[in-house]
C-alpha cells in the first residue's frame, strides 16, 4: 500500500485542475454557456478522480477515465465549431444557447487586438448604439480556441493513461493482499481445543 501511496500522490490532478479552471475563466468572460457547463462537469469529475486516487477508490478513477472520452469528444466538437467543419459556423449562437450574441472573449482581447467603438448616432433607431470593430489581432480568436481545445485533448489523453495505470496498480495490490491473507485455510483466531476424553478425565479427577 505504501508503494501505491507514493505513486498516486504524484501531481496527477494539478495540471488537470489548472487547465480546467483556466478554460472556465475565459469561457465565463465570453458568456459561453455551453462550455461553462461542460467545464463545470469536467472540474467535478477531475476532483472525483483525485479523491479516488488518494482514497484508493478504483471506481472513481474508472469514472474519470470514462469521462475523458466524453471530454475529448466535446473538445473535438469545439475545434470543428471554430473551424466551421460540417456546416458549423463560429458566428452562430450555438454555444450561448441562442440567448445572447456573445462570442469568445478572445475575439476582442486576443494578442495585439485593438478594440474601437464607432458611434451609430447617424442611423435612425440606433442613436444609443455603437459599432465595435477589432483590428490588429496577431492571431485570430478561433485559432486560440482551437489551441485551447487541442491542449485539453492532450491533457485528457495523458490523464486517461495515468488513470488506467493507477487502477492497474490498485488491482495488483488487492490481488496480492487476497493471495497472502484471503486464501488462508486456517481461521484468523485459532483456538486450541482439548480432546473430549481429556476433558472427561479432568472432570473425573
């Protein structure tokens, strides 16, 4: 068990939690409600995997391993969404559940981006509105989102491999424990009993 403890107390959850929290912060800033919910579930499952690793609960780690497949699928969808694969459009309101017109936070705050507002007072009915333009971006925001999702996929694959390794270690420890003590033909507390004839002789004397 000490061997398992030393192996399982390695920094398994730290990069996973940090990556999920970083993703959640930027999705909150961009009001991307679908990714926010997905990130929230991901953080919970990562914490569950951490708990299972520390408390020697293989079932929790298996749940995390299964979730990594779902997480990889979700991030592949995000990549396809921003690259507009299969009829998807990055300008649609799919990620906001069609309740707002917000886009990725990186669309206006990417590296090198300059945000300009132009008054639309000359247009009837839009006197209190302004047109926002973004220029000078060193990298288009959709590529930043693609890199984020690609990094999440890489982290998830590493987590899946490590989760499988931890489960195998736990299984080997349990098998060795059962082999040492689980198949012992003698009871744990063995009481020496005297033969019945000796008891009768002692009583007679």
